C-alpha cells in the first residue's frame, strides 16, 4: 500500500538513505504528473480579450476523438476521422469583435508590429449588419478573405494561433459525440426559417450542444475550409429549412454573394449579397 503523507513525513525526518530515496521517488512522481496537470489546465473554457479593448471572445475546449462524419467529396457517404483537441469560439464571432478589426478600435492600446502589418478591410458602403442588430449579433456578410485576415490579426495580437475550422473539425464539434438534433427539437437550438423572422438573432440565446457550443444549427452559416483548403460554409442559417441545418448544412460561394450592382465596386472583404454568412474561430492546441 502507498504510504500516507504522515508516514512519508516520519521517514523523511530520519535523514536516512531510505529517506533520501523516498524523497527522490516523490519528486519523480510530481514531475511525471506535471505535464498531465498542465494539459488539463489548458483544456478549460477561457475568454480571449482583444488587447487594447474590453471585447472578449469566449472559447471552449473540444476534446480529441474519432467519429464517422459525412464525406463532402462523396454525397451520401461517410468516413471515419480522427480529430486532435482544439478550442472553438462558443458562438459565431460577433460584431463586437469584428468592429475592432474593421474600424481600428484597438489602436489606442499598445502597438503590435505583427498585428499592424495585417491588412485591414475596406469600410462597408452600407450598414453591414443589414439592420438585423449589431452588438451581440453574429458578424455577417463577410468574405472568406475578411475572416482569414481577422484570424491572422487576432493571432498576432494575442500570440496564439487562431484560424477557421476545417470541415472535419466543424462537423465533429457540431455533433459533440451525440446524434443529430431531431426536427421536433430544432427550435430549442436553432434560428431558422420557421422561427427567425428572416434575420439573425443575438448569438448564444439558444441551447448549447454537449460541448457548450451555441448556434451550430442556423442563425449564421459559418465559413470553414474543406479537404482541399477551399472555402465553404456549414451549419445553415436563419433563412434555411429544417433539412439544411447543422451537419446537413453546406454551401459554397456563388456570384450573387458579392452583391448586386448597387454595391459597386464590389468588395473583396464584404459579401453584401450574403447576409446569412458569418464565421466562428478555432485555436490550435
């Protein structure tokens, strides 16, 4: 039987060779446990505060594992995948955070040469929230270029590696080790065609999944990268029906997303014809 703390104390007090050996053994146990303890400490929810502001992005840990997911290269087929642990933003990135990037709201804080080197987007021609709502609402109508630059900028600002999720990561996190949400329960977790009133809603107001992620079904569809590192959006949005949400929701960009001739010249940063497209971010382990 392993000795108690009191018994260890008595042995160490003797100063014998056995006591020294016991002390070394105890130190070895502590050292061996340190990496595991540190890893466990990292795998906790946290809030990333954008330097120079009070804006926070809540991140939740996604555990490593394997799952059978839809194969986007073969409609109707599935494949077994293994996923490393990562963090994912609890909700879609909101206007609170994107406004800092777009309107340089962080410039009153300490200067960061790496972040300053990231190209900032052009300003939108019209209110980019389409009148749906701003503070606390998912940032929408954003291009793949916009969200990638946001991730690079946030990484430079914080010193942590942020990026868009891959399709595999996104679908794995969406399912959270559980069966797909039943149609009768969709209104509990999603803003979609039947209940959204043709607009987005504040992020995080519907029930989260088993890993604490909100709005993986509906509200704003979310940019990801596919197996060929090309862009697509997942999850469906407020304007989609019940069969186009969550893991079933997948689209690729089309010309109308750039907007009509009203928005001329067309911007590489904004997608004024796609008010249903937003994004969420991941952080690598």
